[in-house]
C-alpha cells in the first residue's frame, strides 16, 4: 500500500517530512538559547513540560512507525521470508572477476524467487541489478576469500532485460564490468 514511500522520490519526500520539523525545532531551541535567553536554565531538571513530553512522544512514534513499516523492504528479511516459504527457488551462482561476471544462468522466470549466490575471484566487486527503467533493484558486495558466498533472494515481477553492473571500484576497466539478465514470462 505504501510502497512508494520506501523507494525513489517517495523515500526522498519521506526523509524531508521527518527531517524538516526536527531541524526546525532544533534551530529554534539553539536560536532561543543563544540569542533570546543565553543565561543558564532556571527550570529544575526534574520538571519536564508537556510540550517536551509531547515532542519526544511524537519523535518516538514517527521513528518507530517508519522503521517498522520499512522492515518488509529490507532485502535480508525478504530473502529469509522467501527461503522459508518457497520451495521453487531458482539458484544462480555467480563469480565476479576482473571485469566480468560468470553466471550459471542469465534467464529467469517472472514470479519465481531467485537465489543469487556470489563470490569474488580476485578483488572487491559489486553485483547490482537494475530494472529496465533504470532503478536499482538490489545490490550485493562480493568480497574475496570468504568461505561462504554472499547470497540474496529476489523475485522479479516484470519481464525484461535487467542490467547488471559492478558498484565497487575494481580497477581500470571497472566501468566496463556489466552484464545482463533476461526475465521471461512464466511458462
């Protein structure tokens, strides 16, 4: 329902919605204590006004509410949910080496979860998958020397050609490290 709040411009406006009121109150308090009344506070520390209690309660409710609402968008939780509820997961093993990806499959079905398990053969690499419209769907960091591969489960919802790019600088030909995944309609 609120998917737009946690991606792209929705996330930007949500950040501003949360940041601007807090910044305004912070500026007001600093201005008041530095310009209007720079003397030490005369109110006893044990007395907290209703405004302060209300403000703290609002901050707590908004902060906790936004964080709880965003949990379902975390890739680790999405992966854990898919791993425990689905049995038809397609596995794609990949190895990144200086300036290419070796993938076990580049053809994926829409609606079927895919477990990407990646390793690096030489240096730090990224594995970022872009939607055909240019949005980053997810990214993985591939580090050399790990005993287990980096793993993430993602379910593609639309067919198309999805670009893959490295987002970790890996050397002089880093800009050319790209690949493609083809997502096809379910058969």
